[in-house]
């Protein structure tokens, strides 16, 4: 089983930056496609960014392109989300998600847009951006 633990959420002002971290505490799999999702009140969980097993294929939601950067440590699978120029609409609980995958694959549109492909989830970390 895969166990994920997020950290790094905080309250910041508009234009500020944060770096979220998702530690893979335990995983029996060599390859993991991983993603960040976020959810706030009255909205469905939405995909923010996703990265494939070897870190070469990434996808971003249009709303965060140019501001957020997803990356991962290929040895530990630790996942990062660097968030710059944060806006109030970025407020929400950010979740790390993972699904086993083969090396050399590519992130699909569905793996960015939908939580359904992911079997493993962290507990979430709160990001609040004030205007």
C-alpha cells in the first residue's frame, strides 16, 4: 500500500509563494504517476498538476500555468509543488495523489483532470491566499 503525507500549506498574501511537499512514506511500487489536486468550498476536487513516473511528462491546469511548477525526486518519489504569484482563487485544501505506473509513460489528460485514476491520497494541506 502507498502512504502519502503532504506539508507546506500556509496563509499568504496575494502575490506570495509557497512550496508544498508530498512525502511518499511507504510504497511497494517502483513507478508512480503523481498529481496535486485542490478543493475548496462548493467546488469539486480539481486537478492542478500531474507528473509521470520518471518526471519527464507534466501537465498543468490552465489556471496555474506559468505560476506553479510540479517536480519529483526520482529516488524517494517525494513530490513538490512550487506555487508563485498566488491569488485568492488558489485558496483550498491541496491533496497529493498517486497511482502505480510504468516508467516511460506520459501523463494523460484524464490523469490531470480527474481524481478517478488515483488510488492513493494524502490527508491534504490548507493553502489560504488573502487579498
